[in-house]
C-alpha cells in the first residue's frame, strides 16, 4: 500500500495540471455569418462587397479549427466562377493582429486558361484539411460541374493580384493562422468580380470555429512539472529507504 503522504502529493500534482490556467479556458466554439442575402456582386468591380461581424466574450488562448461556407449564385450568362476573388480577414479587438486567408482567386486560371473556369456558382465549404485545392477543382472532378460547385475544398491560398493569379502561383495563406489568434474582434468576408460578364450574388456565408485544444498558461505548466518532479523524488527516496 502506498504511504498516505505520497497519495497526497499525487493529488497536488493533478491539481497543478488542472489549475486555473487550464480550467478557465473552456469554450464551446462559435458560429457567425449571414443567410438569404441575395447581395449583388458588381460586375468587373474590384471594390466588390464586404460583410463583417464582431465576436466578443470568448476565452483567449484556445486554438480553433475553422471552416467557411460560401454560397454564390450566378445570374445570367457570364457569371463565371473564374471571375471571383474572395478572402476572409480577422482582426483582434485592439488591432494588434490582422490576418487573412484567400478563399478564391480566379479558380482555374492558368497559363492555358486565362479566364479561369466557366462553371457558375458555389455552394462550398473551405477547410485546411480538405483533399483538394479549390483553384484546381475541375482537375479533381475530371471536368466541369453540372450546376454550382459543391463539396469541401482547401482555400485557394494565392495571395497575389487576381489579374496575374495562376494555378502555379504560390499558396501562402490558410485558415490555421486565423484559428490561432484571439477569436474576439472583427471577422470580414470580401468578394469581388474582376472579369466582365454576368453578375453573381452572394447568398450566404458562415464561419464556424471548433475548439481544437487549449494553450496552457506557463504558470500552470510550471506548477505541474514542479509537483510531478517532487512526487518522483519522494517516491524514489521512499523505495531506497525500504531496501
């Protein structure tokens, strides 16, 4: 049977692990966005349209896995998927951090296809863990879509001028850096049609943050390590004393 004082020290070590720096960070995630917008995206207008919402009251120090849902409807001939440039931006309440991820950047545009894909409409979810880059979705699907593109896709990620974006452009943005930030503050969706043709409409967008884990405060980690170290030292001495 273990000595009582060793059981007591074991309890101290566990308390150190579950101390204030860890317990206070629990959260159930967040969802924001808008439905039934039917908001026209001006044709051949880089100023585009922007929608933003503010989050407050969430615990800092939580890492989030982010997904973005985007619904865009083409209206009439020429509202092609290869026309659009879209991003999600997050800024913390004090303005000290600001990051964006490029969701769409002239999908399909490459050296042999300067106007991008001519399919019309999106009803998609963006996730870093998806299998395929949305910029090359026809390659993944083996051809053009019959109706709006659906499914879950990696963000385009190409933070370059949409007038020169290509399938070979470097992909330098993703959702992960935004999920590592303080979730409070402003979240803004921007979308523009940068090619002449039909007019599309932004119908819906949704951002969902699911907690992945909690970043412990240094003091809590130190307390746990100190408690565990002391417990190990006393246990070794106890064993040596009874030999």
